[in-house]
């Protein structure tokens, strides 16, 4: 029997709605974010969940607590699931960062895996702490369903590694909506299969349009 990890992004925050960097900052869920998470909790209420793990950041722990309530579980906080730090960009919009630190932003856009803004973290370091934790959860809960609540960049980096593509492109090729559900089944600690990706059908009829919130690679007009 496969081990199933339900990889979940926390619900929306005020910064999500304003498209601001909030990697390492403690930010609470917005009212809309709580609504999204409660809808996901209803969706998962009848699932047989063996355990739940969360990033220690407030927006993730609140999300995990709501999701765990129908199952009588207490989420376990693990530092390996915390979000990447954006250093001195925290709290700023992308437009503000581009205006103030254009060259630094250009270098980060080109390779967010091995380049970080001043005071920030590399994607490589996030993956170095997150992947061993994923392996631990799969081996510890073999054959069971496990909730794992974390953040946009952290989860995209995990998925890029599990799917086997260059993690330098994680921002260009993968989106993650607030309170989305991803399902990954593991045959063992190494072999994984993506079963569901970025699903928000519990609170939204259609997937969002990925406009203005992925990368300049995505936003750039195509040559005619």
C-alpha cells in the first residue's frame, strides 16, 4: 500500500492578496484564507489521516490546526517545512523590489536555487532541509495518509525534486494557490508519483490564472 502525503499550502494572508514577499515573516491568515482552509478541512474530513506536520510559521500552524480538528489530531511542528527567507525584500511587492534592487532581482529571477537576496535563503538550502524530512515522514508512516502543511516556495522545491526537473525553474513551471491540495503517493522513500496538483476545487470552481505572480519568464510578452 502506498504512503500518501497530502502537501498543502497555507491559506491566503493579507500579503498574499497584495502580492508581497512574506517568506520568513510571521503573517496570520486573512478571513479569506480561513474560509479557504475550512473548505479544505470539510473536503478532507472523511479521509483516514494518520498524522499531520506543519511549518512552525503562524500562517501554516493555523492552517494545520483547522485541518486537524475533524481528525482529533495535533499537528507536529517541523522546521524543515518553513518558508524560504527573502531577506531585505520581506514585506515588499515585486514592483518595489525591482525598482530598488533591480540587478539583485534579475539575478534571483535567473537562478533562485543558488542565488539569494541580501539576508535571504537559497532554494538549495530549503531543499537540503525539506527533502530529508519528506523521506522521514514516508518511512515513519508507511502505508498511511499524512497531512503536510508548508509554503509556496518550499513545496514547489520539494515537487520539482520529486518530479525530477531542474529546480532552478521551480518558480517558472509550478504554481501553488493558497490552501491548495497536492497528493503524492510513495512506493518507497525514493519512488514517488504525483496524483493531484494545485487543486482548489474545494473553494473555487476554476483554477486561477497564473498572471503576475509567477515570474517575469511567465509574464513576458511572447514574440509575434
